[in-house]
C-alpha cells in the first residue's frame, strides 16, 4: 500500500513537473513570437527610414548636380566674357597703333618678348574657354548645340563642318557631350547623340539656302522741264523822271531862268534815272534828245532859254530909305502842305525830289557834315524844298526819321541816317 502511494505520488509529481515545463515552454514561445513581431516592426521602420534617406540623398544629389551645371555655365560665361574683353582691348590697341601710324605719330615699339607673351596669353585664354565648355554637362551642351544648329539653319547657313574645314563649335560640343569623336563634323552620330541627350530630333545635314535675287530697281521718273522764268516787267521810272524833268525845264523857261548847263543836282538825278546818258549834271543836246525820246514831247533847247532871259534894266537912282514895315506873321510850324491841292508849290515829281534828297543826304553824311542837314535853330533849305515836293511832310527843313521814311516809301530804298538825329 505504501508502495502504491509512493508510485502515485511520484506520478503526480512527474505530471506536475511536465505541466510546469509545458507552461514554461508555451510562455517562452509566446515571448519569442512577441520578440519576432517587434523585430519585424522595427525592420519595417528601418526600411522606411532607409528609403526616405535614400530619396533625400537622391534629391540632394540632383540639386548638387544642377548647381554644379549652373556653376559650370556661369564659369564658362565668365571666361567667355573675359576672353571677349581681352580681344576687344587688343583690337583697340591695334586700332590706336594704326591710327597713330596714319597720322605720322610713331607708336610704341613691340618687342619679340611682348609678342610671345601675347600669343601665350591668347592660347591660355582659348584653352580656358575650351575647358569651360568641356566642363558643361552633356545634356546642357547638347541643348545649347541644338539651339545653335537650329539658328544656323534658320539663317540659311550650311551644316557645320566638313572634312577639309572642321567646325570649332562642333568639336567643343562633341567633347562636352561625350562618346563622340571630336572631328568637328556634324554627322549622323552627333545627331543621334543630341537626340539621346535632349529627347528632341536633331535636323539632318542641310545645304545653304541660295541668296534671293535682288529686286530690279525701278527706272527713275523723268524730271520735269523747268518752267521758263517770266521776263521782268519794264520799269516806268525813266519815263516818269523824263516827264518831271521836262516840267522842271519848262518852269525855269517860263520864269526866265538860264538853262541848267552848269553841273546841277536835278539834271544829274534825271540823267541817272533816265539812263543811256553820261551823268555830268549838264543839260545839253543829248539830254534833250533823251527827254524827247521818253516823253514823246519836245523839250526846250538851250537857245530858247537864252531868248527867254530878261534883259538887265538900268539901275535906278538912289532914293531915301522907306520906313520899316512890320514883318508878316511867320507861318506856324507843323503845317502840312498838300501838293495836290496847291499846284503852284509843286515843282518836282515826288520821286525826283526823293532821289535828289537821297543823293544829297548820302553825300553829306559820308563827308561828315550830317549836322548840316538842318535843325530847329538852322533849317536846311534843300531839305525843306525836298519835303515840299515829296508831299505829306512838315516843311521844317530838318532831315529826320519821317523824311527818310517818306523817301523810302517813294523809292523803295533805305535812306542814310545821320549821326546826330534831331528828334521831332
């Protein structure tokens, strides 16, 4: 009995131990599953982080590549600007030297060492420019080269590069795009490379467009013949002067005055205006014939003047002096005499009087005797007579602006001015 109890107890103990071990194993398996699940979640998170980091790194790399390409372009442009500036400076120096040589001014001598340095510097500049072009990204170089090709084709120029004459621009673009031989000839391979890099079809080789024929110039229109100039109208001044001078001669003849055979101003003025005469101021046969030719009327001869001269009367015996009579009242100044109303005061034609006054005033002014052309205290009789005959003037015997203006109105010429003009 004791042995059976012991076996049962042992079996129970063993059963309990097995159950405990099974529970422990199940618990361990559950913990392992939890750990595996946690590790899986962590692996997913790590994978997401790695993917995000890879994406960020890729974006950063793209931006860096773009910045590098832009920097390369900026550097290439800077180098190109420097090369252009140096070329312009060299051209300016050459122009100055040529100009100095043309003017005969000796320019600064250039030594062999300076020439070698200039050539070396030009080669270095060209190499730097070429290196900047080579640094360009292939896609950027392909885009730029494609634009250059399209512009060249639009301008009607031929495809760049031949076997005997390679294109420097094509060579640089081939080196920058890569995977091409830099032979400087635009061909199928270069075209395929441009298409692969830009995604756009490059044009095949083409020939230059023929230059358009110039349009024929229109024939010039015939010039119209110039219109003939009208013949100048004959002047009537000689005829008017001849009539006025004949009236003056008849007036002298009626008054019994001698013939104006001595030099005098009216005859000289008439000879000058009538023309075809020697202006000597003497009345003779030639002047008489000219007056008759212009007026169509006979003019008095010198003999007629001699017949009309009054004979001298015997001198009367001396008589006692008569008593002084009162002087007549002087004529008020400023009175204008109308020559048309008072025909007895009209001795010369207005233009004749104006011409004689013009000659007299010009002679007096040139001789420095302008002060003798009349003033308030001492009027000039010659000026007064001219004012009377020209009409529409105050007969004050003073040669002033109004008298000169009246003369200009009659003759159409400006009268001389006096150095000491008397204001009126």
